[in-house]
C-alpha cells in the first residue's frame, strides 16, 4: 500500500501527522437533482447541445455555492409558494423561505454569469 506523498514527506521529516475528520463534501448534489435542473434549464433556454453544456455548467456552479440541503429547501419553498390560497401564502411569506430562496437566486445569478 502506497502512502500519500505529503504524509511520507512528513514522516521522513519527523513532522507529526494529524488525522483529520471526514473530508468536507463540497459537491453533494445527487445525479437525479442535477438531471432535473438541467432538463428544466434546457426547457427554458432551448434544446441545443450548447444549452446542455451551459445548463450543466450552471448546476455545477450552484453546487459549489450552496449545499444540496439548502438547494432542496429553496426549491421546495418555490414549489409550495405556487400553491394558491392560504396554504401557499405561508410558504411565500415566511422569513426562512425568503432566505433560502435568496441564497438560491444568488447562486443562480453567479452560475448565469459564469456559464451563460
């Protein structure tokens, strides 16, 4: 079994090796969520190979800005906010829904600047 170079150098140099916690996952979006986003993006922007590349880029950028849990939360708030009447009103007016949707909108704006 080969040792990573950095650890091998640390051991040779006599430096202490500190174990770290589980690695941070910066890109935790499931494939299904990515595909759903790309399909919706392509429906809105055209069904071309160029649009496929741009929409794929867009979800990749979004995934580096906000965690999937926050993306899912904002998507749920947006979906439930479309329900008419009192049921939808509680999702449209809640401070938490506005914050989550704001996070998603900022990530989408950054993705649009980078990809489109």
